[in-house]
């Protein structure tokens, strides 16, 4: 008789793990707090507009191909590579920089500010590529049982990369480029990790390699939520049962095994094996009551920035916007130094803008645009009150209107705002931290909360806050790692 697995949370990690486990003959059931699957990879429909709630692009597209190949099904996703990769607007500069993978085209964008850019970029990206390939199977694509095992594996990484562990990404960029704008643009990948380039180790220059050389950025034909819909469709075909609006609040255990989890209505959920697709650190604290993950201990960890998001439908088309855009100020270092611990919303915010209707016209009514705006803000440990959310949203919209020449407020047809409090409530994110635990050297690989529970022999974890880390393809890799754990222990 097939063993049963209960997955708590229907995010990408939970869905991918379910797909892999059903391939091995496991019976799978999924409970989800939200009203639909996806976790942060979700969808909002309102007033004729469709918005991607969270992730709007991804790199390492081949990891989705690996997932479907592993599960012996044809890849149902139609993936589109973004070109340009993104655009960057600086305050005081009339036109944006368009960022291309083709270095000769990118060199023309930077011709006036960075002499010999192509030569410099080739050297920088070659080094970043070496880091990526030398660490991919040590840091990202394997499980570790203990720190000693991890330390021994690190000895296989070439010594030439060691200085990058102790140098910030910004310092590394200063060694390669002269232009402030070029350094800022190349450092934006640090914000994908929910941090700043002044706090992020230089080894993460490997992300520049993944975006500009290795694979680029991609989105999905029909919107990012297609990923969820297609995997869910496969799971339903395989007999997986979904239970929505079901929040787990406590655990029932016997000796070193979980017997069941209890939801908010008092129903017990029994299984042979359990997989948590929630925040791996916060779950251990709030549900399992582990002292090591108490509120006090969690507050001392490094967390990623929280998202303040606006889902805006407008009448008309905004000139010069691409699928993927950044709007930055002129005080990058000062802004980065202060953003984590602000107790008030920033007066001149930096923000990211995604217009998925450019790639998927069906996401907005004819002649209209759907605009997703994300402004990284401090988590709720620092700014807990968001009663000023409407005022802050208008601050962002006024700034963007001035810089694009399109009055977003005057042409606004629909608007929804999610504050860090909303993100925490909807998706159980610790203090609204958008990407969970940060990726400093003391919180990566074997240093992150493990994907196998320390005390319970039938409880596992998958998702951004466990190994190997955050980002859609990385979470898909994580689903493979946790599946390997389960097969090793229970098959």
C-alpha cells in the first residue's frame, strides 16, 4: 500500500514536491491556508484585470524542464525570454537604460559612461560564471546531514574564490567598473535576494552571470500563474486532493514522529509523512514551539526586505515601459544603508515595475495596462503600522507619473494594495519578510533551516526559507532535494 504524504502549503515548493512524490507512487494530500494554490506565486483578478501577485519572471528556466522530465510528463509551460532583460530609470535621467544579454548592444547603452564596457563585462561575467559552476553542486544542488559534511564539501571549491566570501558585491563591482550607474545596475540582483549589494557577499555576482550570460530572464505565456495551474492540473489527474482555507495551528506527536496536525477548526490531519511548505524557521517556532526558533531568536536572524505591492489597472498605454523595469533615485548608497530599519515609509522610494500585459495582452482590457509595482520596505519588526498605505502608494504613483509622462492616478481604473502585514497574513511570512531568511554566508546551504526536521523522523520542509534558498528555480531544486530525503528515509 502506498505511503501517504500530507503537504502543508500549496506554494511552488509544495506543488513540485507533490508532483515528484506522485511519480514515485506516493499518495499525496495538500492543505492550504489561502483560497487557492500558489503561495506567493499567486494571481489576483479584479475589474477585468489579471495580476501576478508575486514573482513576475525567473531565471534558470531549465530547472522547470528538469522537473517535468523527472516526473515523466511533457513540459506544459510556454516560456518566453525577456528582451530587453529589463530597463532601469534613474532620477534626473530622461531616458532609461535598456539591459540586453548581447554585450555589444549593452555596450552601446553605456558608451557615454563606461569606456571599454564590453571588455570589462566579459572579464567580470567570466569570473562570475566560474563561481556559478564551481559552487552549483556544492551550495545549491545537494543535501547535507551536518556542518562537518558541508565544511568538507566546501574544500572542493577552488581557493581562488575565497576572497569573494569576504568582499561585498559592491566592492567587487568597484574593482571592475567606473560608472556609478553601471555599478548600481549590476548590483540590483542583490535586491532579488532581499538584501543590498553593500551587505551581500561578492560570490553572488554569479547572479549577474545567470541573468546576462547563462540563461537570461523568462516569463510564462498566459501569466506566471500558469505554472501553478499546469502543475495543479497534473496533480489532480494523479489523484492529489486539495483542501483550501485550511490553516494548520498545532502538531500532535508521539515519541519522535508526527501523528497529525490540527487545523483552526479542530480537524486533525493524519499521514505517514508530512512536508511543510511554509516558512521553515517560523513554522518551527510558532507550530512546533522550538526554543531555537522562538520569537526572540527569529528576531535576531537576518531577514529579507518586505514587499509593499500595488496592483494597478490603468486606461491607456505607458510609453517606453517594458515587461521588467526599475525606478531608482540618485542616493543609492544612502538609500541602501537605511532601507532595512526605517520606521516610516521612504519619502523617495525605489521600486520595481512589471507590466505583464505587454507580454500577455489578455491580462488587461483592450487599450489598458496592468501594472504591478513592488517597493521593498522594512519588515514589521521596524514598521508595523501601515495605515498610511494609500498615501504611500500615491507617492509612488506620482513619482512614476512624472518620470514616464503618463498620469497613473488620473487614468487609474482599479487598485489593490498589499502591505507587509497583508503578506504575513496571507502567506504566513515572518513579519512580512518577502523572501524569508536572508542569504548571508551564515544562512546559506547547510546553515539554513534543514529540509528534514531535527527531531521528527517523518517531517520535512520545502520552500524559500529552507535549502537551497529563494527564487522559483531554486525552490524547484529544493523540491528535488526534499524528495531525495523522503525516498532515502521511507522508500
